[in-house]
C-alpha cells in the first residue's frame, strides 16, 4: 500500500464503519430487548472483544500475507459480514427473546451472534495497513502513531455521524447497507481486487443479491428527520412494518423505534397503542379522550381532581409526553388549564398529533427537550402538579431520579401542589422503589406510596405511583374528591404511611444524586424476572 495518505484513508473508513455499526447496534437491539445500561454494556463489550481479536489476527495476517490484496480481501469480508447483520437480526431476535435465561444474557447472546464477527474482521484491517506502510524501522513510532491517530479520528467521525445524523436520516437497516457498500467500495478502490476477478465477482454478487432481495421486499425506508415523520403520518396507518429485514416499527428516530397499532374495542371505539422500542407506552381512545386505560394514569386523574377541587383550570407540567393520553384528558376535563409537556423526541409528538388523537390546534404546550433542561426555564412556584411519566421497567433516565432534580421540581410547585410519578419495581425485594422514596424525602416533607389495589402484596413486579408534596395527603381526602370521577370509583390504595418509614429502612435504599444513581443496577431483579 503506497503512501501514508492511502493508508490513512483506508484505516479512517474502517474505523468509521466500525463505530457506525457499534452505535447502530444499540438501536437495533432496543425494539426486541430494550435499551439500558445492559444493552450498551453488551454492545460495547462484544464489539471491543471483536476488535481486539481482529487486531491480534490482523497482525498475524499482515506478517504472513503483506500485500495490498490482503487489505482488499479483508474489506470484502467485512462488507459481507456487515450485511449479514440484517438476516441475523431477523433470525435471532426471536431466538433471543425465547431463551430460558434472564434478559442480560439474552442481550449478550444476541449482540454476540449478530455483531461479533463483523467487528473482528474490521479490526484486522489497521494492523495489516501498518505492516504495509512501514518502510523504515527508524520511523516506526511516527508511522504507527499517525495511522492509529487517523484511525481514532475515523472512529470519532463515525460516532458523531451516527448519533447526530444517520439514525434519524436513514434508519438502522439502511445504515447497515450503506456501511457494507462503503466497505465494498474501499475493497474495490484500494484493495487491488480488480486482479482477483473470481473473488471480486463472487463477493459483489452476494452483496447485490442480498441487497436487491432486501429492497425488493420493501425492507428499508429512507427517512430524513422530522420531515419524513410528518410525511409518514399523513399516509394510511399500517399496522406492521414490511420487508424481510425491516425494523419492527414504522419510523426510527435518535431515541426510539416507534410503532402504532390499533384495535376496535367496540363498534365506535378505537384504541390506539403507541409502542416505543419494545414496550407499549400509551393507550389512547380516539373517540373519548376522558377514557383512561392504564391504572396509574387513573391514579393521576384522582390526584389532579383532588388538587383542582372545583376549579376548571390548573397549571401542570408533564415529564414525558408519549401518546399524550393524560394531557389530552386534562385539556378536555379542565379546559381552562395551562398544560405543558417535556417530550424529548419531536417525532413522538408528531405521531401523537397524527395517530394518537392529539389535535393540531391543541392548547397543550410542548417542549421537545430533555425535562432536566426545561425545568430550569420554568417559573418557580406556579405549578399545581408536576406529572412524571418517563420511567418504565427497562429504561429509566437516571438524571430524572436524583435529589437535585427533585429539588427543581419542588421549586416549581405551588404550596398546595404535588409531584406524582410512576415507576416499576418489585415491592418485597426491589431497591429502586425505596431509594426513590428516600430521595424524595430529602426534599419533600410528605411522600406517599400508591398503587392500584394493594400492589405491595404481589410477589412480582408492579407499577407504583409516588406522590410528594409540601402539604399532607390522606386516602380519605383523595377518594372523597375523586368519588365520582371514574365509572368504578377510585382505584388508588395508599400504603400505610406509618409503615412506609419501616419499609424504606428495611431495604438497602440509597439517596440518588447526580453523582451516584445506579438505577440500572437497582433494576436488575426486574430484568431477571422479565427474563
């Protein structure tokens, strides 16, 4: 391989594609097995293991076959193996979900089967290029340092390009195809494969065959940011993605793999379901915004009724929009309200407008930003209720669990306001639930634990609602205010406040802070149970 510029170009592209695949891998795992610390731990660990093995093998290969054609063959094999990510994902996503082990091992199995070999072969390239570029042993340090610096720059470029642009522009399946084609292009341009026609023709044929088959089965869409989402939602709703290797959703964004399904509950009642990655986030009844199907949302309705009293308007701030089920409810039941929502993904908001019944002319104010940033700009002391709906049992944004964030929420509330949030944990053995209670108690003088019925008597995981405020709250007062709110009466049950202190003290609870919030580790028992 002549010239350091050619060597630099080759290793730049190899590292670029490696990190593109690594970042894309996390998003490809999410719709099947969720996204969490465990997902990224598996992806990064498997890819690093593959790169490490590839570096070792590449050094051996470079010593035995120091030729430009060797680089071409390695790029061609990397291209083919990168493309196999698509069928392997289609095949092994179901296999991984059905394995009789807990979720952490399912994720590790899936990422190893799908992504290990591509990372191995891409990892072989840089050592071979170093071998071919070395001409003077007196300049070994300079040459090796320069090549590895360029390789690192390629990895950085691949990271930023994928995270900031490629996923939202193209979607994961198209990114994998483009990475495979880029690797093939380098094999042709810099690998000397024109002289190896048999191998060249075979590799190109295989790539084209799989690529054409995938496109022929409508496996890819080509989104370009929010404009694509808006165009997609104007078309007729399709209830299942098409294509042999298609993502199991209607649109992919930087945050979620988003799918909308629907079913008829009655002749004139349609229920829409918003699925973010692999979990149903929201139910919406298009014909009746006041109908609430999730029990924790019914508890929210009871709490808001207690806060509002006879008023027809209150001021609320919701952390997480999703299908905007509860903001729609508030807008109808309390028409004079100021309703503000922090929904980090603008595509989710767009789909809520187009598919989940949120009117285009809604009075709901949306901030498409992280709630942690939004609360800094909101006026202090003016909110009757802050409503947390950003947690689920597999993905909890830890920065919204900390004492510092709780203090920001405390400062937003009126003297009679309440902070309510839902979370999933196992009551008897969980650590996250008591830690969240302990953390809120550092800021709020009154903290309560509610569930739909006596959820603490269940052995498994359950959804709980925590309520924190500056004023006390009783079950009698809550049920009295909400006695006629729901068709079957109040659904909330209080855990005995006198026993709450005993419960928290009996668990290995910790105060969650910005510098220490091991939420994913605390939820490991939920992972085990879900597996």
